[in-house]
């Protein structure tokens, strides 16, 4: 038996979570309650399926020829909530010469998360909002640990792809995006900014789980709004990708 953990699902040919074709392992459990979450079924750490690092690595290696151009991404949920499980998989992938990434909101304190971050090749870091009050309203938590995570990556020279969801009426505002872009421009570790337009593909899961969904009347962003948002980041010298 390897290190035990709990997983939500596996995507064996992922193309949206890091460079190249990737094996994406979605870990169970998340302490945030993002209003736009499209996987609320990952929240409860007691749900999902039991797994252990030995069986996961066996499965990863069976796809090795297909993920040669990419690697393995640990996502969730929040993968840093299972630090021992996540770190074991990352270290074993490193031994096998497989590129690794962690898709995280950085909400876990560095006292827990730093050894896991150190074991990864790339961090996909989601800043929910640079404004702390808005972050609390959107997620139920402060952005303090997220910003500290980015600062830690700068200190350790860990490459970061920064992710930010554009929600009309919430985060898709020039007065919020400009301070965020100014802040990110100070961090050479940020190799790419990925802007993610709000969508409602996960709304049905909220209904199935009998959870109140506050964004039913929130529209998806217009193309012109997205282009204006992208220009804010590129105007600060940041490489920016709009994932429409």
C-alpha cells in the first residue's frame, strides 16, 4: 500500500490544465465555496473514492506514451488539502521523469503546502479576487494564503501560470483588474496569465446537491469585455491567454 488519499475523478487526456496533453487527477475536498464553482461535488472531503499512491502511479505510467508532451496535473477540489498523498505522487512522477503541475487556489497555509509545492514543476494558481473583501464574498475565505503562495513561488523561483475567473458584475471590472495586473507584473515567476470566462456548465450540479446558486441571472461575458480585460494584462507586459 502506498500513501492513502481520496479522489473525485481522473481525466486521462486533459488539454486545459497545464502544457501539453496531461493526466489530470482530481482530488476530493475543498475548503472554499466559490459561487461559480462547477464542481461542488468535490467539496466534501469524505466523498469521492479511496485511492492510494501506488495504484495511482500504476495508472499514470500506463498512459506514459500519451502524456509525453505534457505530464500530470493534480487538481480538485483543492489538492493541497491532501498534502502527503499529493506530494508522494509528485515525487514519484519526478523520479519517472514526468512533468507535474498543481492546480490550486493556494488557500492552504504554507506551513502545510510548501513541501508539496516544492515537489511540483509548475503551479497553476487561481487568484479568486485581489480584493480581499470580494474574495471573502466569492469564496468564504480570505485571499491572504493565496498571495503568500505566490510570494513563496517567487522566492523559490517556481514557475506559475496565474488563473483568474472573469465574472460579470463581480470580478470583471476594470477597477479590480488593473490593480491585479499591476501586482502580477512584479512577479517574474508568473509565466502566463490565463483568464477564464465565467460559465454555467456546473449549475445543474448545484441543483442536484440542493445548494442555492446565486449566479443564475449572471450573464456570460461578452467578447468585447473579454478583449478589454486581456488588454489590461498584456498592457503590463504579461503574457496572457483567454481560455474561451
